[in-house]
C-alpha cells in the first residue's frame, strides 16, 4: 500500500508522524512540569511551616507538654547489653512506683521484628496497691527500651480489694549477633 504513494504523500505521512510524536512528547513534558511545580509548591509550604515552628515562643510548661507527647526510644544494641539496659530502666521505674517485684526472668517471645532484630521478653510478678500499678503502667511509655507489654495479669486480693497480685511480660528489641 505504501508502494503506491508518491513522494509528496510519503513526506506528508512522515510530517504527520513527527507532529503526533511531538504532541505526545509535549503532553508528557507538560504533565511532568505540572507535577514538578506542585511538588515545589508543597516543598515551599512545608519549609515555611517548619520555619514558623522555629520562631514560636513556648513556655517551659508548653515545651514539656509537647515533649511528653513524643515517645522516647533508644536504638537497640546487642542482646546481652540490651537486657541489662532494659532491666535497669524497669527496676528504676518499679522503684519510683514503690513496687517490689520478683527478679526478671527472660522468656521466649512469639512476637517478630524486622530482620536483624529479635524480641527480648522479660517477665516478673509482684504484689502492690492497684493505684501503684496503674501509675506504673501509665509511666511505662517513658521507658526508652520498651516496645510492648506482651502480657499483663492482675488478680485482686480477696481480703483487701486495693491490693493486687500481678504478672507482666514486657519486651524490648535487641540486635541479633551476626554470625560470620
């Protein structure tokens, strides 16, 4: 069919194909340009908001309240060191809450983490006042090593309803020791 076309027709077809290719190219460039412009505007807006945050005058109380809403977290280290750090911070929190508990016991944990990390779970039990336990639970979020409360069992004392026996399992991430 193309053999039957003269040179003028062939040139017109080539120019048409080039024109269509140019239009498609321009549409793609136009779309990319619009996306780039929107991304730049978004970037500018975010930077402006961040700059205004630096200039906000906060009182110490407002700053402390803001700081308390952000969780504290320490990056995990090798399992032996992480266990010591975690136990030490938990013992300090229990001491501040005036709760006496049994020594920490390491147990197997079913929770999974990202590759390269494992879950280190520690279990304890004890007896205390219910308000002490509630205060402890509220302040556990301040522990920079804690990732979750795996298990918590509370039993009230039959004679004194304010006294409770508890068992809890808390977990922290630990770096796996690379073999090789």
